[in-house]
């Protein structure tokens, strides 16, 4: 997300943002505030950890972790443009990729996905490119994406399952006047030739040098991070920062239905507002103008920075709300809402571990494992500031570390 936002220093500036509403009449699967089967308390047993101050391997910025069908764990260090492969037991097998523009190389590494045939893909931000290697490190191709609007394609994140490749980011195109450009933010599916196959989410923003206003609703669309795909090829995503509404699409882009539940709007804690303001401010260090920054005082229902939607191996959808990322019960790291494949709110999963759910990245890994990235939000803040961590009062940035847990 963050280095993509640094394009604001060379692109004209926002004056208008327009969100694409869901089609009228889309069916809704609605639930109340409480899940059908209550809360399930899950104890997390630590199996191994990598990185951190005591490890020989030091991670710079951990942007993503993922697991393949054999249970091997892949850790993307976006600062070094490398992917470290670990065995299910936590042993370092090899390091994949390196910084560059040749086979098996990538620059501006943003995110990572594992293909069904075993290829590991890492996306480059500008121009939007996916570089692949096989698990043994052999280069497996490089694909540059072509946007339907033309112009530059900038990538923020990626994901997928089997042969479905999803990317989120934006296309830059000419606006209605010479001094204005448009930025089309989207969540899309591409084929192996880099051609667009389907679009699932979109909002459009105009940029004007004369009067720049940074608005969370326009420049930080939640679908940049909050999406996943299930075994049936259905894509789950979030459109806006207002509604507890999960869009469920077919892989061709057709909206099937919307999953909702009762969820009262929450006032965003003042320290969270200020921290996000600082993250945005850091993206504009050194620019020759003073932006006006608008951060919502009402928080998004979903912890969208933390990839709030993930499909479990058993087909259930796990959704992390902003409230679920800061549970009040001692010893609980986070509480996820869990929906079955039919869209019913069946239970909540309370994860017991010694972490602050607001600061970590939590990634489902197979049927009974969870990977926790300590320093995840600090890594995002550093990306936002182009490598410089955001200094918050009383907050000491964490050294990135990945901890593998068994779910009991």
C-alpha cells in the first residue's frame, strides 16, 4: 500500500472520490450481532519462530507470510526483495528472489502469492509486474499487467488460489483537464499473460495540483488488503469503510450476494486516529506542498490493514473487525467472526496468545496452524514512510518476527 501512496508526490492531487455501489437488488445474507454457536476459545501453542533480535536471520519489513500445500512457510521481506522458505518444522530451507530486474528478481516487492502449481509469485509496484520462481529457486517467468484504462498500473497487494490471481492497486489515466489525472483503485483478476479477466471492486479519484486533500475513504480503499478466494473460486471483498458488508463474487466478477451482520459503528480511538495521520504525513515528507489530511473518526468495521478477510482450509470465512483486533479479555490476541460457506455467522474464534492484536499480522496456515507476524503494523508504517518508521509517542517499533502456532 504505502509506497504506492508515495506516487502522490508526482501525480496531481485528489479533489474527488467516487465509490462504485453494489448492484441494486443483490441478495443479502444477514445475521444478528451474536453468532449462532457463541465464542470458541482457541489456545495457540508455539511451535517455532524466525527473525527477531536473537535470530541469525534478520528481517527488514515483513509484508506477507504464506503456506503451500506441503506446509512450507514463505516469508516475504519487502525491504530486501527476498522470500525465505521454511520447513513445517521451522528450518530455513532456502532464500528465493533477490532485488533486480532479471529472471527470479524483483524490485519494490509489495506482496506474495502461492500458485496451485507451486510457483511463488512476488508483485512489483511500478510498473505492475508479477515475478515467479519455483520452490527450488528456478525462475518461472515474469508478467507485466495491462490495465483497461491504459496508463501506469501500480500494484499494492496480491492473493489468489490455484489458477486465480488477484491483485489490488490502481491505474493512472488522464483526467478532464491537462492539470488533472484520475486514479482508478481496483481489485482485479488477471491471467498469465497479464490481461484483465474480471474486476471486483473499484473507486475513482481525481487529482489536482491546486488543492490536495487526502481522504481515507478515497486513498485507502479497504479492498486493497481485505479480500480472499475460496476453493470454489468465489472472491470475498469489502467495498467501503462504512458498512459491515462482505461482497461475494464469482470468479468472472458477478456479484452473488452480500454477507452482513449487525455491527454498531465505533468511534476510532484518538491514538489510532493520530497514528494513521502520522503514517500519511510520513508519505508526504519532502513534497513541495502542504496536504490536508482527512482521517475518519468513525473506524472501519474491519481491521483492513491486517488483511481482515481470510478463508480457512475448511472453507469457513474468518473476518477480523476493528473491535476484534483489540479484545478486552486478558490473554486474548484477537477475536474473529467466522462464517460458513453459506454465509451464516456461525461463531467467533478467540485466539489466546501473548500479542497485541492491533500491532500484529495474523495469517491462517492450513487446517491447524496460525502464523503471527510481530512488528507487522510497524513494517507497514515504514513502507508508508518509504523506509522510515513512524515515530509515535511512547511506541518503540518492534523487530519483525514470525511465530508459528498450532491451534488447540
